[in-house]
């Protein structure tokens, strides 16, 4: 029987090696992941027989690799273009204070969770062709922190899109700049489909093709998705599906017209791309996907959240009875941000700075985005620096 190396990949890309395990251990892990209600899902490496990953709702990724397999190497992006497109292929995420917009359109979506080092592809091969978007599904569960575990998987198998989206939590992740190529498509012979057009923005949506993710989903209530649409439209991608609505899955699929793919701009399903054989994203509701809002109402003022008020709430609410509140309006703003980060369950966002909120904020303090605090500095009681980091990602103002 096969013996496997076992490891856990965390959302911060650190890997913890757990030793060798038996085939029986892996079989049991896969059987548990196959249970419909289990908070995990299994997926196999698309190019390495025997290599197995278990996606976890908590954001971690379990990794099983046969001990006799060839050394595992993550493919580096190929920066070359045909012809040279004039852009840097090493355009990583912007540093603090740097612009997120290019000369033509948005490169980095404000507030998106950064995944990886920001470099996945290079310049486009046919920048004179129309801009387009390709819609995928991850064939995984949604919700929780699956965005992080699926993101880790996509990086390990070198199949990153530029964007990943969770329709349950409305969280957006970004692997690379929108003006450079992704690597979630197969080539069509010698034609590099990932580099077709002025831009080819690829979006992996957490969900399964046989159950369209737009069912029961309201884009009017999803600001994260509307940010994606705004970024896409900044590149002049037409609000059309030139190959028609993506086909239902399972089913006979579609013809994958090369002429339409190469000549038309707009939105495509993975099922429409020549040279590829996947059937995703299924029969999604294209009207919802291309949501057009009505007149924009006046922009509300950013709510202000005081560190002093949060500290006072934590000191009073934790020892008090369940549901006790001190500064509920400001605490609720904080809790909603922690929910959006995947650190707090929605049912605990009640305006009470209780033990669940303390634990969630401590996790934020320990995270890279929150400041990578350790020890007593990550005690779950807000400080102005970590609060300002959270405020910058979630549209409120942190005050002393």
C-alpha cells in the first residue's frame, strides 16, 4: 500500500509537515470529506497521480503526497509574451500608498484579499483583440474560509485565476494584476488562451457547475461582486455573453467556437473556451452576473469606531451576562468586518464585545493583514494600529 507525506498548508502560505501516513489514513480522510455535511471537500492534483488535497472550511488545506512521487515543484509563471506587450510581468501587489489603477483600468481591486505573491502570469499575446472575462467554478463548497483553502490549492497546482469569489460571504480574493494573464485555462494548441485579448480576466467562483451559484443569490446585496464588475468594466469589457449563456452541467456542452472566442469581447464560461474540456460554470443567470444597479444614492459617511470605546466594551461585556452591550453600534461595525474576514460567525455579530469577538479580533491581530502580532500583543483587545488596518479594508474610520 502507498505511504504518503502529510502536511497542512495555512492561509499565510506556511506549511506544517505532519509526517508519513498510511493509505488507510488517506482513504479515511477522503471518506470523511465525501460526507455532504462535512466541513471539508477533497480534490486531486490535476497532473500528479496520487497527490490529494482536502479543502477545509477553516481555511487550511490538508495535503497528501505519495512518498515515492517525483519532487513537487510549483511551476513559475512564464513572463514571455507573443509579441511583447510592454508591461512588466512582475507587477506584484501595490505597496502602501501606491495606485491600484493602471492607465487603462483597475489592476488591483480595493479591499480584495491578496493571495500569493501577486505574480502569476505575464503580458497578453494579442493585446489588440477585445477584452474578455472567463467564469469558472471551483467545484468545491462555499462559505466559511473555503476561499483561503481553495486559494492555497490553486497556487500549489499552478492554476490561479486573477480573482476568486465566494457568493456566500461575498469575499473577493486576488492572485494577480488584472492587466496580466492568469493560468486557469489550457492552451488551444499553440494558442495561449490565458493571454487572449486586451485583458482576459478569470474569476473562479466557489461552487459547483451542476448547481448554478447564482440561484438564490442577489447581486444588489453583494458589494464584493459589484467591485469585481466595476473593475471588469474599467477595462471596457462589454456586458454581453457573445457565446450565449453557459451550458447546463451535466449536459452535451457547447461547440467552443474559435472564431467567437478570438474575435468577440465580453463574458465567457470556461465551457466556451476552445482547447478546454471543462463544463463550468454551469447554467448561471447571466442577468445577475452582469448586474446593473439603478441610480447611485448619495454616498454615506464612513462610520467612526473609537479604540477607547471598543476597549471599554471588551472590559464590560466579557464578564457580564450574554448579550450585554456597552457601545453596540461601534462594536457591530467591528464585528461585521471580522465576519467579512472569515474570523467571526455571523450569529455572533450582535454588538456585544464578548469572548467570541475577542477571539476573532486576536486572530485578526495575528494575521499578516492585521499586523502579525504575537504573544500579549495579540490579546483580542483592539489597538489603534490593528484597528486602522481593519478599517482600511472595510470602509470605516478608526479613531483613538
